[in-house]
């Protein structure tokens, strides 16, 4: 083991990091993802870690990059960094060899700033993405290059949406599918398909300006633009885009000012025959809290849905993923996974990934037995995902309150309490941010939601009757 000039021993440093990490994640995750890591060396302020596979590295970067960064900084100072060395799996490559990747590269790429094309006529327009002082040549479309059409397996569940997406990509702005509105539940491929369209457009028309943005990001940029008194710049920037992809538009519910500005941008793009692609977890008519004029715009083009994949599609999705990862798996194992995990593609891929991880780490072959154990555990652990909307509905029914009262500003005691309960359950049972929860529960801010959660927790501890409400409501929501 080498020591660096400052005499830091990688084993010791990593051991201290592990202590912090252990305290922050579940025992199972720790065992799976951190125990197999070996510290190799410290050079200056860079700690090099050896991980078992490329897949392992990507998993760490995707799920633990924040925790790792914080920990390393704590141990090696603010400029502390990580590097990985990867042992390629023996069954992927015959000669084990080591490649080096700087930590967090993927993250940097994902979050890279976008900037607008440099053009004298447009030079005065400020770009909402741009970091001041940074000059770049073109707008980064913010696309994930793994989300291609090739990797988007076709099935009955997605045929129309996929075909429409493809048609749009071949002739952006020129079909009647404008906007293309893709809707469907969580994990069914909305984000993937919308990226695929963007990637395909860039392939066929490299000069077209494509931009993928989540509606949350759109909202945040707008808020920022307002703060800087740069609303016109914001609008002008968006009016430059040829193919605008806005993911998860349901997030704009209740955000009236952002909807206004979006309406403006939408009209301009549509009139100038630019392509708009929208995704949502609901149909346009079901989007509560969205202005009618916007909803009617959404209905102008084509609405296409994504459904849960059927068995054949699930098998094809698994096979494609295995092919991409360069991993082989017995047919009966694939069948078992595809038969039992039938909720959505995210769950299916999640289960597959856990299975591969298990086998890689324990150096065990992927057998039907291993798959059975894993599926059983996976199904047991996967809690039903509920939406804030659904939580509000259950709470309203329980207290016999109309939904619009719950979402109103009223301070009547019984309404306040129901609202606080809805916030509390939304915090505990969904992955929504405090700000998003507040927004959907009467346009409150994140501090109000935090306060609501504290109040409910206090009442649970001190008031038995209240506690019974909470238990009963939780049961109803989980039904
Ligand atoms: P959504 O945006 O609808 O929640 P995503 O687009 O994020 O869903 O998809 C979840 C995961 O499932 C992603 O990893 C995506 O690549 C994968 N996926 C979804 N649909 C398909 C499909 N038809 N073929 C291959 N992978 C898919
Ligand atoms: Mg998505």
C-alpha cells in the first residue's frame, strides 16, 4: 500500500469514510455497495478506490455520488477527490484489466451548463442556463444518450406513442402531432421516449436546436429570471428552440405565472412551426391546477399513452438491458423476473440490476434460485407508490371536505389540520420535495410543510385520538 507525501494511509482514510457512510445508509446497501470497495492509494488529494465492475461504478455514481463527495471532502479537505479503478468482470472480458475513470464525470456531463449559440444578433439575449462569463457555441440539448429509440423496446403498450415520436423526430414541427403529448404512469418510459425523439432529431438535423428540460427546471429558471428582472431574456431564449421537450408538465399545476410564460412560449413556437413535446403522468383534461387555455393547447396535437408492458415486452426489455451490459443470463431466470415484476419498467430494471449486483458481488452464478430469492425480497420491499393527489383525495374523503377547500387558503381549524395531514403523508409516502408538496397543498412554501410535519409528529406523540386518525388514514392510503 502506498502512502502519499502527507503520509495519509488510504486504508485509514477509507475506513473513516466508511464509518460516515455506514451511518447514512441501510445495512444492506452498505454491504452490497461499499464493503466490496478497496482503497488503493492516495495521491495528493485524490483517493483511488477499486470497484468490481463498470456497472458497479455507474451504480455508485448514480446513487451515492453526493454522499461520497461529502465524505471525501470531510476526510481529505475541500479539494478532496475520488478516482475509481475498475476491474473488468471476468465474464465480460477474459483478461481482467483496470481502467481509470475520474469520479463524477457522468454527473458533470449531466449537469453541464447549456448555452446559446453565439450570434451577434442574438448576443444581447441572456440565456437562462448560462453561467455568467461562459461563452459556448451551441445550446446543449441536455439529452441522455442512452435513451435512444434503439433502446426503447416496442410493444403493444407503447406502439402509438413510439410511432408518433418517431414521426415527429423525422419531421419536427411538420406533422399534425404538435404538440406531442405523451402520458403514462411512473416508470413507463415517458422520459426515455422524449429523449429518444431529441436524439433522433439531432441525428437527422444536426443544426436544429433541441432542448430537453423538466418542467421543474423550467419553473426554477423562470423564478430566477424574475428575480433578476430578466423575464424577456427568458422568453426570448425559449423562442429560439426548434424542438422543445418539456418533461412532467403536471408539475406546473398551480404555478400560474410559469404557466403564463409557458403559454406565451408555446404559442410562439407553435405558430412558427417548431415542435413541442410534452410528457405528463395524466391526460390533459385530468391535469388539475392547469389553466384551461393551456390544456386546450395541449389537446391540439396528439395525446399518446404509455401502458404497463406486457410479458413479451418485459422479456425483450430485460434481454436488451443484458445485451447492453454484456451479461448473459439463463432463460428461466429472465422468464421468472418478467413474470413476477409486472408493475413498470423502472421496477423491472431495478430488480434485474439487483440480481446482477448480487451475483457479481458474491461471485455466484445467476441461477433460478437466486432470482427467486431476489424477486421475493424485491416484491416485499417495494412499497406501493402513491401520488400527492391521491393522498389529498383520501384525506378529503376521510374528513368529508371538498378538495378545493383543502387546497384553498382558508385557515379554519379543521381544514388546516386536514391540510397538515395531507402534507405529512405526502412527505412520508412520496418522493416529492417540500416545495412541491406545499405548492400542491394550497400554494404554501416549504417551511409551512416542514412545520406541518412537526405539528403532526407532536400530536401523534401527545394525542391518542389524533394518533388513531393517522394510523387509520395511513391504512386507507396504502389500500
Ligand atoms: P417515466 O419517465 O415514465 O417515469 P422513464 O422514461 O424514466 O419513465 O423510464 C424508466 C426506466 O425504464 C428507464 O431506465 C428507461 O430506460 C426504461 N424503459 C422504459 N420503457 C422502456 C422500453 N420500452 N424499453 C426499454 N427501456 C425502457
Ligand atoms: Mg420521467
